[in-house]
C-alpha cells in the first residue's frame, strides 16, 4: 500500500463520517511516518491526511505533529 492509498482511505472514511478506532488511527499515522522517512509522502498526501484528521476530530500527539510543522 502506498502513502496515497493511506491518505485516500482516511479521506474517504472521514467523508463518510466513519471514525476508526484510535488504535487504528495511531497505526496509520505510524505507517505514514515510516513512509515519510522513505520520502514517499507528498504535500497533497499530507493535506488529505490533515483534513481527514480534522474532520474526524482526531488530534495526533505533539511528537507526530512536530515532524510536519
């Protein structure tokens, strides 16, 4: 699965109003971080993830946010 797939999946869930379990979201964010280290994350992917997280009312921890801001 590519980063675009992960961001699209979360975007689709948020669009549908489906809120995944916090543990699932945490795993997704860890995978995004792993892939960013491999330079697979594009600005559009990050924008989609940010929108979806905001729509779902999920606030990532400070450590995760500090990597992107």
